[in-house]
C-alpha cells in the first residue's frame, strides 16, 4: 500500500530546499559568492606578492625569470606562467630581453603594497609587544587588506618613519624610494669594518638564526676571519659566527678603516648585588611597549642604578633607580647598556 506524505511535511521539505538554494546562490552573501570572493582574494594576494618580488629584483638589480618567481611564491612553473600571463595582460609587467620588468603602473602598484607592509611592520615593532619573529608574517597578511589611506594615517601617528624595523626604507606617500646601497656581509674581507643597514627577514629559518645572535640594523661589525664554511666577526664587541649563505642576508655599508671599533657594551645583567652603574642607553633591539615600560620605570641615560638583590630563582633581579626599587628580568637587563661607577650604594 502506498503511503501519502503529509502535506505539512512536504511543505517543510520544500521550504528547506528553497532555503538551501538561497544560502548557496544568494547574491553577495551566498556560499558560492563567498567562495568566488575567496578565490579572487587569493589570486589578488598572489598577484601583489609577485609585484613585490619583481620590484625587489629591480631594486637590487637582480634578473627576474620564471623559475625565480615560481620559487619565491612557492608555486609550480605552470602556475607561475599563468600568473605572468595575467600580469602582462593587465599591463603591470613586460618582457625585456630574457627578463621580466615592471611597467610604470606595475611599479606604482608594487610601491603601494610595500609602503603598507613596511609601515605596518614599524607599527608592530614600535607600538605593540609582538615579537620580532612575527612582524613580517603579520605585515604580509595586513598589506593586502589595509588601505593606503589607513596606512598613511598610521604613519602620521608615528611621525612618518622613513625606515622599517629591518632597515628597509619606507616608500614615501608619493612613491619615492632612495637608491639601493650596501653590500652583503658575506662580501666583506678580513679586517673590514661595516655597519648593518638591513637584515632580510626571509627565509624565516635564516632570520631566526640572525635574531638569535642579537644582530640588528645600526650595529657595527668587524670581520675577524673568513673561510669557505664560516665568517667570524665581532658585533658591538660580541664574537659571532655565520655561514656565508646566512651572512648574505645581512646588508652592510663599509666604514673607513679609521672608524673606531666598538667595544663590547657592558650590560645591566652583569651587575652583582650591591654594585652600581650609570645607565648609558637601551639597545635598539628593545622596542615598543617593552622600551616604553623600562623608560617609565626610570631606565633613562644618565640615571644611577644599583643591583639590590636577586629573587629566589635568580630572575628577576631587584634594582634601585630614581629612589624606587623595580624588578627587571635578565632578558630585559640584557638590553640595557651601563657604565660602571664608583658610587657606593
């Protein structure tokens, strides 16, 4: 015997089907519309990353070919070919001899993305407590969604900085950028003195090794020994060793041989209980909220500071400065430069 469906159930099924279709095909907000927007956003991100790569090649006078763009963006050669074809059809790149070059429109587009990226990196470094290993990744995400107008406002709030925390120049609002200067640390010879002006933040593994050595833009380096396997150098008096491949990610400007070699800076963490010193300054590696907190606590050049006592675990240490006792962890004390004094506590 055939069972006849209840009219109410049939109606409910019909309404459910209509709702499902609406959820899938609704203009702007439907599932298919969201999937399409996601695909377009992914393509735009890839396109903008490619423009940044082309600009970097041109800025450093490096030839840009199919294999290099595929390797940089971590895509297949076929995907890179389709991407290049799209960029050419949009009038953003052109083929010159055997290398691709940006058109004026492509260069302008690339500079806008780079400006947003570097402003956001500077904001993360100076205004937040986010660690330096995360600056680049966070800025990579933000650069595709933050408008140029919002980035300009952010830059104005920070006093319109001209360099990002890695030493890269920030393109001006009019798209101006100084000429590329410097040479890789790996190109120096024994006895050379130079100053770090830029540290490349990719690949992440190499950048992590450089950060672990405490290197940052503005540091002076003195090359002590070079072999095929390593480069031994002093940075602010600290001996460092890097493989040449890693050292190539550090850009330096060579200094005169008459430039005095910086001696090892004495750190607040070296003070023993009862010893006093004069604060000389804070490391450039100490940024953002951590820097402001230390300065608010009285860690300013010229202030007298005394190590009072250590905690039971040895960290943090209590220091007396400006009539107040404060607790500072070793990781923070390693960023505070001092000059020992004869003053008694």
